[in-house]
C-alpha cells in the first residue's frame, strides 16, 4: 500500500477514536504535513455518522485558545490539528493554561518522520515531549506502516484517551507522516479487516472502566465528626471558579449555615458580601472578619489580593473542595482537601447541616458591603462620566439576562472584583496562568460552544496581543460585544510600586493606538462612546443583534489607578457598619 494511503488510513482511525471518546469539535490550522488529518476530518464531517464541527484559524496560538474556549464551555475534549515545526510550539500557551484549569485539549501535531529530525530538513523540529510537563498525557505514534496493526493503534489511542478522561488537561498525539502526502486512495479493506466490526459501530475500541464513583459520597463518620465539629465554629464560605449549578448548590449551603459567602468573579454570581477586595481594606472590617474559625472554599484560582492576604493570616480550620486533583492551595496549609464536584459536596453538606452555633455571626459585614458599594458609586458615577471605575460599577446594567460574560485578565477582572456585585451569569476567564494572551480566541471558543449572546471585557494591551483572533469573530451568527478599555498601555502597573521614571518605558508601554481600523480590517461593527450612558446603551443594543461589535472605551492613562487610590484611602477611614 502506498505511503499516502497509509497516512490517510491512520489519520482516519485516530479521528474516529477521538469521535467515539466524545470529541465533537476539531480546530484546524493550515499546513501541508497535516494534510492526512485535515482531509480525514473533512471526510468524517461529511459522512456524519457522528457529529463533527470544524473550526479554522490561520494562527496556531489563537487556534489553541479557540479550542481552550470550546473545551471550557462544553466540558468536552476538543481536538487541534496543526502542521509540523513552530506551528506546534505556538500551542504551548494554551496547553499551559489547560494544565492548570484542566480543559481537555487533544493536540494532533503532524511531524516529519524520525529520519528527518535534526538533520537539516525543512520545517522540522524535535516535537516529542515539546510541551514538557504542561501536557498531562503523551502518545508518540510511529510513522504509519502496514507492519503495525490497526488494533495496536486503536488500543494505544484509547488508553491515552481514557487517561485524559480521568485527569483532564492536554493529550499530545504526535503524528509523523512520511511523504508522499498526496495521491489517490487505494483499497484498504485487507489492512482494516481485523477491525472491520469496530469500523461499522460507534463505540470505543477499548471499554476502560474505573472502579470508583464519579460522585464522591462523604462517609457517615466524616459527616458525624468532622462536619459536625466545623458547624460549631464561626465559618466563612469562599467561592472561586465554579459553574452555575455549583454556585446554586453552594448558595443553598450558605443559606442553611447563615455564614458569609465571598464570591470571586468566576463564581457566576455575587453575594451580599460583594466588594470584599475593597471593604477588607477597612481596618474595622478586617478585624471583624478575623474572628473566623473555619473557611470552607469551593473552587480555586482566586482573583482578590486582599482575600489572599486574609488566607495568609488565617490559622483556623481550612477546607478546599474542587473536582480537579492536585494541590490548589499556594499557601500549603494543613487542610481538609475534598476532590469532588462542588455541587455534589455542597448538597451533601447542606442536607446534613444541623445545630449551627454561630448563624449570622458576620451579618455586619453585609452592611459593610452595602456601604462600601455605595461609596464606590459615589466615586465612580459622578456626572455619568466615562471611566474604568464607572464602567466596572455600572457593569451589571450592561448585560442582558441571557448573555454570558468573558472577563479578561489584568485590570479588567480586578475592577469587577473590587467594585460590583455581579448578577447570576455564566462567567468565563483564563485564570490558570492568568496571561493576557489568547483572550479573544478563548472568548470566541466559549461562544461557539454556548451559542448565545456574550459580552467580553478586556484591556487594550490584551486586545493588541491577540489582534489576529479578531478574524474568528467575523461573520458571527451570535451577538458578541467586545469591550476594549483603552488606557494607552498596561494600566495594571499603575497599582504597583514601580519606579515612576521606569513605569512608561518598561511597564505601561504606551502605544498610542486606537481600534477603529482593527475593527474595520476584520469586518466588525465599531463604536466609541464618550459617556457612560452612551456606552451602556451601545452594549445593551448590540447584544440584540447577530454579529460582533467592538466597543472601545478611551480613558486617560493613569486615571484608574488614581481613582482606586482615592477610593481605598476613603474606605480605610470610613465607618462601614
């Protein structure tokens, strides 16, 4: 059998294995060496035995983040096909994020055969192990050959796919294809005869079953001893990155316990204790919160610096619940670590809660939250002037009830954490490595999976970093509003004690750009409102119409830092309860 046919046969078997493991989305970048995978993906989509959606992008770094967003929102594995060489290296940022936040990416990287590596061949680099520890699982395939049975290939793939199903993170499948890559397909029936029955079905080649429950059931002794004792203490609930189902179950637990609940922007809904990153800077509030004897945290990756400082100084009982394995506490404290689905654990704790000794012990802090948010509004909403602080304080009024939210890193997510109580929404962010790369592409992937209106908020440097990915937002069938806050550089550095004489040149890096031409280049709608009311109206209106609108908010450099410093100075000396 010709090599071009063998390449295609193996590519088909690889992709069919992925489909049967639950893959419904494949992201493809252009390339010659990856032709067997690309053509077979197209053929499987046309065949339609199992659903397969194909997404394309010319930028491999953006493609990786597009896949990350799809996996984040769908909670299913997503495949990525790229050609050989530095195309593969460009996937590393998305792979690094998936290592920390456990989205399932399957990286199908075409490669030169072994004999063409490290010998001066064109577009050839060492790809085996290229992602290092950032890829949780690796599968280095040999070049397709009739000497290797299809049964070996299918069982090898299914073993790797099963491992990924248990741990999450990225699976790297390196696929070396010798030339010729192109040619008429020959008869493959003899080679595929041993797996003919499998080809006619729709199930995985191997059925691998783990001998433990998907839903952890807490033991009676744990409930009767450890949980009963925790309920006798002054407790605090902290909510990090969770989904809306988790958040609802955690709220039910908070209501049962009558403990304060401090919610990260990624929690999907705020609470009566919102703005804690601000009111914790009030000495009386910090002293009051220090009475806490037990912290029960659901989800990790917290944004708030002040909450981190509180946890640094906390010496009571600490529980952390997250479905992902591994250590998620950067403070390495003595803890009760429950690996399980937050909704399931919260429901079990709620149903077994009784004799709460210190219910409503922190009710004063809900009054402090209300007073703090009123103070934020006084600072931010004067005369309807457009500023970063005003945008953050007013942000809940910019959202339709059915719109999802994607929040960029750097100053954007911190402002929402500091200044507002977020309404109940699906909220997405890249808070693993917390980089500013790939935010536009990730947001596009999230929306493609959710297929509903979305508002995406980010800074100007983040938008510039991922400008290529605006191409993913053209011809968008769903309403998407991308809000770019343009403060002419890295405004987050205004909050750091960076030497003033070095700040602009090496930290803020002012660029002097605006985004109207970028929107026009990629065929996006564009608005640049100059008042808070106009910005709010534009955002609300554009969520009603299919397509992407880039709303640029131009604000003075350094203004946000000055506003926050003034706010926190007032908060430190104001009586909040």
